[in-house]
C-alpha cells in the first residue's frame, strides 16, 4: 500500500514538472516567434545576377493567390528549407522607407514567405501593369511589404530592376480595397507598378500604384541607385 502511494505521488510530481516545462517551452516559442521569423526572412539574401534572372524567367510559377497562407513561423521555416525553388527575377527598392527585397516569380507560399511575388504570368517590367504582392506583418514589422503599409506615401519613388535595366516609378495612389479585387492585377495600356499587401486585419488589401517615369540601363543608372539595388535586403532590419 505504501509503495502504491509513493508511486502515485511520483507520477503527480512528474506530471507537475512536465506541465511546467511544456508551459515554459511554449512561452519561449511565443516570446521569440517573431524574432526567429524575422531572422529566417532577413538571412535570405540571394545574389541577383543577369544570368540568374534570365534562367529564372523561363521557369513556371504558381499564380493561385487563393492558396496563399498567413506568414507564420512554420511557413517561413519551410520556405527556407526550399529556398532553391524560389525563382528570383529582380529587386524592388523604395529608398524613402528603407525597403529593398528580392522579386520572384509567382505567389506560392514559399515565394511570398521570402520575397515579393509577381501576380501574372505575362507581366514584364516597364510594360503595362506590373503587379507585385508581399506580406505585411503587424505591429510595425519591417518584414517584406510591412514598411509599405506603415510608411508608404504618394510621391515616393520606387525602383525595380531585372539587372539589365532600372525602372523608376513614382507612387500616385494609396487606397484600401476588398480582397476580392483581382481586377487590379489586370494589364493596362499605361505603364504602371501595382503593389499589394494585406491591411492590419488581414481582411482587406492595401493598394499602391506608381507611374513609370524613367528607364535606364542598369550600368548607366546613378551610382547611388545601383548601390541601393545591390545592397543587403532590408527584411527585419
């Protein structure tokens, strides 16, 4: 009888400490979730070259935006494990808000976890409507298009490049739209840039548009712009 009593007490004590340990582990995960996620995104720093872009532009991509999931730690970790499948085709920079991230083909979960994704299979830089989508994380995050949501303003200059040319756009519109407004990615006669990201609730979308104002060969662009476009990506900084 005494043995059974001691065994029961041992199980109670063991269970108690197990609950405490699991609780602490869960707390640490919750506390450092954002930091780990920021680290995984920020340390994705692919080198973009003319040859890489030419190679990746020929590859197929997914444009099913309805399948895109929230940017959580599991999604980012999975994307880092499959980073070779991300077809990087350029860089986008908005110097006024310290935003500089890679552009990749398509809107798969892997692509959008680490880059801005193209939203149509036939889009071309500098021709018609060039739409890009990227995640926005709440609470003032600096990941992906978060700076666009918090600091993007009409009048700011946006630069995109395929490493052959630099395309300069000037933002002229900022508004919120329903998530169902897929028409905003349709091609246009006017040469514009369309940037799309979630609002703070995730229910609607922030839309910002810029008009093409200048196109120059990459090696003819001002040194300051070349340096900006070739610098370290600003995710999480």
